[in-house]
C-alpha cells in the first residue's frame, strides 16, 4: 500500500479523516513533501515568502484496523528513500542562534554518493530521519499543528527516528491515525537553526497493534538501546518527563527498589537533547541494552 504525498494534514486531530486503512502487520509506504511543502526549490526563494500555513505537512493519516484507545501502536521503519537535494534556511529572530543571523538565507543541499554536499569542502554523511511522526490526539484534546510535538508524537525532530528504528505510540482514537513527514537527510541534536537538511522522500513502515498496553508518550527502540521521548514548554520540563518515563519503564522490568534504580539510571542512562526550536522542546533518555543484558528487556 502507498499513500501519496498529496494526502497531507497540517495538524494532527481526532477530526482528520483517514487517507488509507490497513490491517495490523501490513507494510505501507508514505510519500512525503519536505517541511516547506516543496515550496523552496531555488536559493532565491526565502522562508518568509512561503505559505506558513502549509509548513510541516504530514502524509496520512493511516487508519490501523483494531487499534483502540489504551493500545500501543508499533511502527517499524523499514526503509527511507530521499530526493536528490535538500534545503536549509537561516532566518532572523528564529532558532537558537538568532542573535547571529542578520538576514534570511536559503541554501540548496545536493545529495551525492550518500553525502549531503554542504560546500566544496564540507560533505556530510547522511543520517536520514523523520522529523514529524505521530498519531492523533484524543477526542477530548485540541488539534496539534504538525510543527508542534506532544504526547502523541508530532514534530519531535529526534535523530534516532530513522531506518531500523521501532517506534511505540499511545493510541488515543480508534484506528490510531498515523501520519508522518518532515524528513531530514541529516540533522544535529538541537536543530539549532530551525532546519536540518530538509528533504522530500518516502518511508516504508510496518505497523502493528499491541493490545491493552498503554503508554503516555512515544518511545523508540533500536538494536542497542531504548529511548523515552518527551516534549514540554521548556527543555527542563521535557528532560524531566523523559527521565520520569524511563524510570517507569525500567521499574516495570527490573527487580530494583526506587533508590537503587535511580542510582543505576544515573550511571547507565544518557539524557539527550532532540530539538530546542519548536513551540515545545523535546528531550530523550537513552538506556543501553547491553548494560541490562541479563534482564533481556523487551518493550
């Protein structure tokens, strides 16, 4: 099954109608626009001239049959394909480095031989990742613009959300309503200038439903680690929530008392920044599977 890039939403909402429907266990391809809705194709087009109402389009939503509130949606990222060029912008009064930016600028970034060609002297290894991915908020919750992260997912801009990762989302409405977009060819933690190498492309995912297992915020699993992801009005708030969620995750799986678990986390868990430039900030906490190999921790 394939969902074309014209099937997009600009906010994640319980009111959105599905662009497609599938059964648990199926594989689906999402064709995506870049975060500017493909409006910037040359360096003479500045961010200020684009239609801000169409920033961060998310392809979908995909309805997964049988997913109900209280379940967890499992999303395995099987493959990512990128277009042949990306785009970056620097904009006055926007981003973490706004005090240094005096005028707006657009930069087109060619993709050649698995590198993002920033300049003749700087060629960056690709780290294809998904900036916006999530499910619908609940029926009693307001719609969330795709540019904002929250407990449903959204614009988490987290660079471990990439090929080979498995994501877990709380299901808040029937069908879960999965949508995604805002791919990056590469991005550093923080995304300090408000953009990574923004790029259009496609993502192949396998979706499944874990019945009766409830989580509060998204999680990521990779071969070597689990991550809790959380967003909040400040980076401190996001970091605290990510740490609390990791404590809860490990408490349910390890035979340790609170004090002992907290001390262990201070040694084997890494608190990391995802992004600091969206309306809500996003942090993640990582725990290495190897450190807990004797427990064989599963989601």
